C-alpha cells in the first residue's frame, strides 16, 4: 500500500509539474504575443508620425492653393485685373511648390521602405497614396529600363528582366488599391507581369 501511495504521489507530482510547465509555456507565448503586438503598434505609431510629418508641408500648400483659387475666383468676378495677375502668379508658385514637396514626400517614403542594394530588382510602394505610387513607379521603371538598355541592349536582344513591385494588401483601405493601379499601369504600357500573393 505504501508503494501504491508513493506511485500516486509521484503521478500527482508529475501531473502538477506538467501543468506548471504548460502554464509557463502559455505565459511565455502570451508575453511574446503581447511584445509582438507592442512592436507592431509602435511601428504603426512611428509610421503614422512619419507620414504626418512627411505630408505636413504638401498639406499646408494644398490649403494655400485652395484659398488662392477662391480669391482668384472672386477677383475674376469683380474684374480686378491687377489682383487676378498677382493671384495667378501665386497659384503657379504654389503649384510648383506642391510638386516639389510632393516629390520630397515620395522620395522620403521610398527611402524608408526600399533598400539601396535592392534598387535594381525591387520597388516597395508601401506608404504611398495611389497618385504618388504611380508617379514613383513610372519614374523608377523608366530609369530601370534605361539602365537595362544601356547594359544589355534593346528589348529584342535580351532575356526578360525580373523586377518586383510590392504593393501591399490594402489593409488600411480594405482593398488593394495600389495593386490594381500597378496592374493597370503595367497593362497600359504593355509590360508583362506575374502576380504573387
């Protein structure tokens, strides 16, 4: 009977140790998940701050453009020629400035998501709005095609070149806007492509 009680005690102790081990593993997994969630939310926060800062200047200029267009409309209604000329010049300045600042925002975002060593084979469009992404895609593809032709000759004389375009899944908008836009962009230019998930 004593032996039976000892076995029972050992089994009970083993069960207790297994349960403690399972609890410890669960706890470690939960801590790991929480840490990963914290890192993701921190990255999201950093991205939000980054994008706010990058787009701050273009937003301000857009506001100036909007106000200037209203003022120009009023000046035209009232027939104030001097004011019209002044506002048209201001409008042109703001449009040029917006173009410059938007290019800066695009390039800062490009540098954030694209590694220099991958520039010849990959383009990540994360963080860009549709118009910005298509503008960058056109610029980068034109540059890349020019480099390829200089190195390897015209299209007919060489093998196909692989170039990856990363668009994301559209998790912020609920649909893959950049993916659809990139497909349309490539189709419109007769560039062959394959889709990967």
